């Protein structure tokens, strides 16, 4: 089975809309803040914030197919335009983080997830995608459960 995976943050079209309107799609104003210590997971370019960067917390619904699992949750993004994520495997800044990997089928129903220890997320993802029922996997923060990005098979 093809295990080439793509890693998707907040879509560019939605980022453009949020930055242009200064509101997210759920009516929350974009409030710029300075990252003091760095380390906030950014869902625009899939990096961790560096100290001093201008970021904002907005609402995003990662699930595109709808249904009861289509949660809306908070995500940090850069206030200004930033480079698209590097298409080079599992996002580098997220490799050494513990993560919840939550798989969904094509209808958006949740399947059995796992907690990946630091350094193991990419291997765990490949294992989850060996199950043909798995359509997407959402990588999430362990404690707060916030969505980081969505993973799917390429093609
Ligand atoms: Zn960014």
C-alpha cells in the first residue's frame, strides 16, 4: 500500500480569508499577540512559533465531511502571510512532541486512536494507514486535544 502521506494545516484559502477579514469563519476577531517564549504550534506553516513572532488564536473546523465529529477548535496561526508548509514528510517541528493520533473513516466517523510518544508519530501514522478503513488521521495535542494538522494518503 502507498504510504506516502500529505500533511495539511489550515487551508490557504481559509487563511487568506481570515487575514483579509480580520475575523475567523466563526466570528472571532483576529487579535494579534506576540509569542513570548515561542513553541505555540502554528497550523498555517506547521512550525512552532519562535519568540517574538506575531500570532493569533482563531477557531477552525478541520473535518471537511461534516458529521458529529466535525469539531470546531482553537488554533494558533501567524497573523501575516507565511510560507506554505514544507512538503517533506512529517512536519519537522512536531517530530519530538507527544501527540494524539485520531483516525477517521471516509464518512468522518472516528476509529481507534493512539498516543504517540515523542519521535514516534510518523511511524505510528504509517501503521494506522495500513488499515484501508482509515481515510484521514488528525494529529492533536495530548492534554488540550487541539487539532494540529490532518494527514491523508497522497494522490
Ligand atoms: Zn505560519
